[in-house]
């Protein structure tokens, strides 16, 4: 099983980015999927999570929206009104049954917000 993240980049403050992460491999089912981020010198932190049934939790629901397309095994993170403090490496994570349940991580995608 692999998670492939994409969509990071350099954006000015106030701008938007949409991250995507697709799971591939011998997947039986995907449970919760989420996004985390880690800024230099800081601990990795939860950004948002979405269950298989669509229940969501976001650390900043006013700016970050998580969604998923179960048919494509893909989770998205729409980030609006970005701030310089959002600069970090963003990682996707998923709990996947393949067939045994395990947590998998993507390789990370850099998001840089300039002031």
C-alpha cells in the first residue's frame, strides 16, 4: 500500500492550495483518512481528519476543508486564506485494511506561504 500526496507549493498569504492524496495497492477498505503537518522545529500536528462515512474534524474549519472520494481512494485538503504560519510539510495518513488494518503515511508535500 502506498499513499501519494501532491498539490503543495509556494503561495502568497491569503492564497489557496488544494492537496490530494491517493492510496494504491492491495486495499480491502479505507477507514479514516487525514492530514497532518510538521513545521521546522515543531511536532507533527493534526490538520484534519475524515472518516469513511464522511464525518470530519478540522483544526481550523474556517480555512481548511477535508473531503474524500471513496471511489478514487483519495483524500483532499482545501486550504484557504493561507498564512505564513501554515508553512510546513503536509503529510496524509490513512488507516487501511490490506487486509489487516494498519496506519500508512504519504511522503509529505511542502507548503510554503510567503508574507
